C-alpha cells in the first residue's frame, strides 16, 4: 500500500495516535519503536480499544485475517510521509524554525504576532523531533492560514530529514551554540546541522529571515549566497533594528523599520515593555516583528501581541513567591544559553541576587571545560551566592556551594530557605531544578 492509498484512509479517519493507551474511536494507530518499547506489540490492543486501522512494520504482529492491519517497511517513515502528504494539501506559508537556543520562545512569539491577523497553526510545546513534527503537520486544518513549525536536532542530519517533510516556504535559525556536542561532535557540527535548514531554503529559492547581528549566521548565509533575505538585529543596516532599553527585571526594548514598515512614517520608533526576562530575548522579539511585518501585521498589532505575551513552561519566567522572586529557566541549558542567562542576571537592576545552576547535559568530552567556564562567568558577573547542582559541577574548581543532586538542595532549603532574594534557576531538564520553585 503506497502513501497515497494510506492518505485516502487517513482522510476518512483523520485522527492518528501513537499511544495505545489513547485510542479515539475511528483513529489510526501507528506502531512506533523506542529504546524501551515496541508499538507493534500493542497494535491488536489499539484496534480492540477503538482504532480503525493499525500501521505496523513487523509481520509477526499482523493478523492476516484482519484487514485493519497495514504492514509497511518502517512505521516511523510512513508516519512522516503521511504527514508530508497532508502538508502538501495546503499552499499556505510554512515558517521553519531551528537553532540552539530560543526556538520555542521564537515560535511562540512569531505565532502570537501572526495570530493578530491570521489563523495560525504552530508546534505545541516543544514537539520538534521525528515524532513531534509529523504530529504537528497532521494537525494543519482547512481553516489555517499560516503554519509555524519548530525543528530540533541533536545529531548530524536531523534537520535535513525534518525539512524534507516540513517543506518550509521561509525560515530562520535563531542562533548556533555549543549544545549537544556529544551528538554533533563539535561546534562546526552544530553549524552544519542547523545549516541544513539554510540548504533547503536556498535550494527552493525560499525566503530567509536572518539575524544580521549574529556573525555565525551571517557567515552561514553568505556561504550559500541567498537571493532572498530579510534581516533583523541591532545593526543600523538591518531591515528591522532594535535595542534593549532596560531589564528591570523585564525586558523593555525599542525597534524601528524603514524598509518593512509601510504603515507609518519612516523611522518611527516603538517601545515595547514585555513580560519576558532576559536581554537575550531581544533577538527573538525582533524575529517575530520582522516576520509579522513581512506578512502584513501592523506595528500596533505586533506591539500589542508582544506586550501581552506571558511566558510559560519554565522559560524566561519571573515567578514571585511568598519568600523570593524566581527567574526560572529550568527547561534546558547549554554553554551559550547559560552564558546569556548569567550575563542578563548581571545586568538586572535588582538586589540580593542568588543563582542555583544545574549541570549542562550532552557535552561529551567538552563537559569539564564548559562547566569550569560557567564558574568563571559567575565570578566575573560578581555573583557570590551560588549553588551548583550535579556531578559535572562537582568536578569544578570553585568555592561556590556544591550539591550532588536536587534532593540535597531540597534538604538544604528545608533547613535554611533563602529569603528576599532574586534567584536565577537554570539547568538541564534532567537535573530536575523545576522541582525547586514551589519550595522557594
């Protein structure tokens, strides 16, 4: 059965599930595999629970007397091809986003801005991998006018594979940094993999939104000799220009555009007060402004969207408890995002600062060096009240307090909870620092 035939079945049963515990009546179950599970084993159960069809890739689990089983060579590939077939039914703009840091925040800001004028379909949460991207594409509906698709990567070739299914009509890389080095091998490996989005855009004469102030991205774009580029950044030559006014503690910035903003007099300057922590979020804001202007959203609509955007999911949040004010960025961490968070914390015009930082995962052979660099950055930033959490920080040369794990931190908080502090909480998700805010 080829993908067109499977897609015809999908049109009659337009709900797909990959979880045999969640089988809506009339849905299609796709038997995916993971490191510790094999969906093929649950195909029969999925049919019994209400699925109309089960797509499997292991013959031994097929009941040859039951036409509801569809045997394919690779269920994951079929899932992605089904998603691509669905995506190809729509001629709407599809914005592809990748990058080391800021992907999810940029995706949310861009979607929020575009929603002022359009019906927008976008990646939920951070479903940006081999399984999440097809799920997002299959969610595009007949009423949607534009799609914003986030793509993540941890190994060479990841973005190249994803873009062949997303088929973006335009896109951007937020930045490139030293993350997932264990998988990429080097920073150059990061750039090559993220650059696979640029390769697709160039090959299809698609539009690139480029942060002109980022030297790595500018170099990567120049290597590919793009014909269609719209720029943003802090340089005077960018199509959309911006600069930070202050972070006290929320980001306030100003922006202008003489080339894209046709609705106002040239060089009109706008001020935006956000609910986001972090001067590093200026780039994410400018990306959203640039894309909004390109698609005809007015400056007033853009500013309204950005001023009313409230972050969530432990990303650039300020949480006020009965005891402290918490800057929670505990979803993920890598050397570049950690450096940005520390620098922003240094710039914040607040008193009684404290930092609780957790290990950065997946850095491979560079881990010891990168964790020591964080320690030095903390010293340079003038931070003295610092708690370091995790095995990698345990190895660093520093007088800062160290904890083996989050449970030791919890025990210390129970005995001596900090009071009346601004506390930066950041680390890789696996360190579980997200368990701390309720205790602080």
